[in-house]
């Protein structure tokens, strides 16, 4: 039916009308807030590369987690900065490791807040790679064994969800088997299933001190032998299908905004909940533009999060979670 019977603007004429017909609702229920825990005591240091984010020590992180919970955000994801690094990343599965200590502190204070842990070696290895280096390559299967140990140690400390972000083949299977064998049937796995080798992780690598070391050989200067090529989409579907088959309970696409097409495709194709990681570069790009007076931070943030939801994400991991929760519940 042509104009003037149809006038699309009729449905946009007032705030109430727009509210009535809008298709996408972003709720605080969708958010996960990332937290950085660093070895030490009594720390709450602003992270230079990431405005509004801090390094906490295990003794100060529970108060922050309690604030997150009080805003109605269902979960946090923890990243650890250990007191020492070595070629294997052995502090990653230490019982008294930073993340393990932080989980215990958070669970003491806010037992109902979901604690998700990033499972990856890059913050723990002295070379900065997500896996072990053997004969000039990242050794897939040995890395999987270590990741399973790491995830298990998080579960033993009380974590609810293990989130492997390393992109080794088979890691979900190794982790599921380790959790089952030790009675952690209800600890879930949220795999970073389609994780791209992205330039948008820049601010995070500063924050987590996890960039690959500059003195490695050319093939080891970046993460391109394990993280995905930004030019592929079918491969993302294959990665997600494999992780689901290996036992992932939730699958993630990362980054979010430059990869909305992947989120959209995945949400149509799979019934498993889809998480999207609105990464550090997306966060800081928006902050920098707002600081430069180029756009309205609050409006741009709301639009960015809505677009991720509209693309089909069920869960959004975002450094905006606290700000957005305050806006939504205001
Ligand atoms: C660790 C990891 C990274 C991020 C999450 N987990 C960095 C990387 O893969 O280099 C990035 C998160 C962000 O940029 O916000 N493997």
C-alpha cells in the first residue's frame, strides 16, 4: 500500500508511541562488567589507557563487585595481573593466584553475583602469548592442558563460569572434561568462540600488560596464528559450532561493533546464548570522541549497546555496564 495510506512517521510521533513500538530493549540483565585484579594490597589505581577502569587488588575488589551487584548487573568477568610471569604462565592456576583470591573475596561478600573468569595465559606468560611457545610455534594441545588446570582452579575458588579466550583448538573439550572429572558439573563455559585478531584490543593490552613481547620472531609478533582473520565470517560459524559441540554453554563474538554481522548470523543460526564483547578499543574510541566534544557520550553509549542487542546478542560484556545500568534504572 502506497503513500499516503502508509506513513511510517505516524509511529514515531511521540515518545510514548516510539516506546510502544520499539523492537529492542537493552536491560541491565544483559550486562557483564569486566574487572582487573592485580597482585598487591589496598590497590585501586586508575588504568591510564581505559578511562573509568581501575586495577584492584584481591582485598579491594569485593567492594567494587558489591557496587556492581547493587546496580543490578548480574555478573563480572575477572582478568588477572599476576605478581610474576614465566614462559608457562604458572601463576595462572596457582591456588593463591590473584584471580583465585579475588573470586573467594567476591563470593564472601556477594555470593549471588556471577563470577566469570577469563581463562587465558597471555597475562601470565613472560612472552605475552595466550599459549606455550614450542619450536617457534604456539603449542596447541599442551596449552589446552594448562587452560583446563586454570579453569579448574577458578572453579575450586568458586567461579560460576569459565571463559576461555585463548582460541586454541579443543580447549572447551579439555575444560569441560576437567570440570566434570572434578565434580564441577554446574560450572558453565562461556567460550570466546569467534574471537578476531583485532586492533581494538589495544587499550586492554596496556591494562592487562598482555601484549606479545616485542623481541619475538616475526611469526610470533601477533596473535594471528590463533585468533581469527577479520575478513572471515563462515569460519566464525565453524568455530561456534565446534565450541558448542565440545560443550560451550554460551558462545561469544568479539569484538562487538565491528562484527555485528557475525553476531547477527550467529544468533539466527544457533540456539546457544550469544555473548558479545564490546571491547576496550570500542569503549575508548567512544570516550575519546566524547572527550573531544565530538559526540554525546551517554547517547552514543546507549546507541552502541542497543545496536549490539539488536544484532542478536543475549549478553553484552562491556566497560559501559555501570554507566549504562545507572542510565537505564534512573
Ligand atoms: C586475553 C584477552 C584479551 C581481551 C580479552 N581477553 C586480549 C587479547 O586477546 O589480546 C581483550 C578485551 C578488550 O580489548 O577489552 N586473551
